[in-house]
C-alpha cells in the first residue's frame, strides 16, 4: 500500500501556489521550449538522462522546461524517471535517501511514485537507504514535479537525495543504479535519470558564464574525475566571487555514472542562462542554469 503523500513545501515561493497560475507558467515555458526545439538541430540518439536547474520557476523555469520538453518529445519516451536532488537543508546526511512510496503533491496534482522501482533502488543497499524525512524540506526535486505532471503525465518517478558522500562512493553508487536500470531495458522499460542542480553561485554575470562553460565541459564529456577536480578548485577560491560551480555536485556525479552505465556517450547542451537574464536580475551576483540531455 502506498504511503502518505509528500505535501508541497515551497508552493508560493519557488513557484505559484495557485493552480491556474502555475499551470499557465509551466505550459508557457514548455511551449516556448517546443518552439525553440523545432528551430534547433534534432537530438541524436536516445535521451537516458538530464541535468536540470532548480531555482524559482520564474528564473530557471525556461531552462528546465527545455530539458523536460526534449525528454517528452523524444522518440523513445521514458516509462519512469529517477530524479536525484540536491541536499540543501539536511546536514549530516551520509546516504542516498530514497523516497519509496506515497505520491508527491503540488498545486497541479499528485505525481505517482514508481514503487516497485523505488524498492529495487533501496535494495541496492548502502549508501542507498529509505528515508522520508530527508525529502520533506528540500525544493530541488519538488520544483521538477510541475514539469513532470505537465510534460510526462502519468509517468511515475523515484525521488532520491544524495548526501555529502565522497565522490568515489557517489560514482560507484551511480554505476550500480545505472546497471539496475539497464537490466530492466530488455523488458521494455526505459528509465531516465535526472540530476537537479544549478551551476555557478554568486559571481558577477560575466564570470559566471565563463565558470559555467568550464563546469559544463566535463559534464558534457561525462568525465566525473575532471568535474571533481574543477569543482574542488572553485570551492577553494580560484574563481573570484564564486562559492561553487555546482551546488549539486553529488547528484550530478551520481547521474553521470548512471547514464554511462545506461550507455550514454555524451551530454548535449540544450540551454543555458543566468539569473541576470530573469526579470530584475542583478548582473553583479548571479546563479547559472543549464539544461543538458545525456544520450546513448
């Protein structure tokens, strides 16, 4: 039997609490994305994963929509989605928290959980572990749910939240997750792995764009070790004004390893912006946003 729903924690802050306003905002962003996709080169290969941003929808929504719309429009649509979030609020999380049952609620409705898959993911063992409390406060997965409900209606998902694990543990866990999902493909299951992370935090706009390009290079090349090296440099202060190049290094490393195990050979940059591009955005202190499709 399904567990209790996860209530919306950030309606009215990261996205509108009114269903009509939220539906209109998400729909408009997806339509704009579809129009840009028609004018762009077709995405070669099967999309097996995404990188999406997770700020307020007015800021990062147009970029996130580009990724979700591309996945929904793909020739091979996913039968399920694993969304790896960024842990913003829970210190001391030494695990990958799996939400095993109970739908996620937002003002547009409830997104169902792929409970059989969630149980299989949890059964992979440490560092995967079932935890409802770890998911209750964070916004990084919640802000993806309106896109899931609208772009991929009826497609169940599995929320996971990596804690502050060492890079090698995250990469190994990602390989195990990807191998599990690959084993399900002969039966016709196509599970996409999505990483929810923003990019550069708080340098001025010109610096953020340069830093984002530097951070995206190893992501697009699926080079986890190089990504760790570059991110370590940023966090030790080699980029003026930047706190980090990725606020969600953990879910990105996990996702890169998982999609590699699913056969992905590269990432394709679909969209990029900074908060300076948003209405009223301050170019003196920005956050970067990118949409990437990982393809096999």
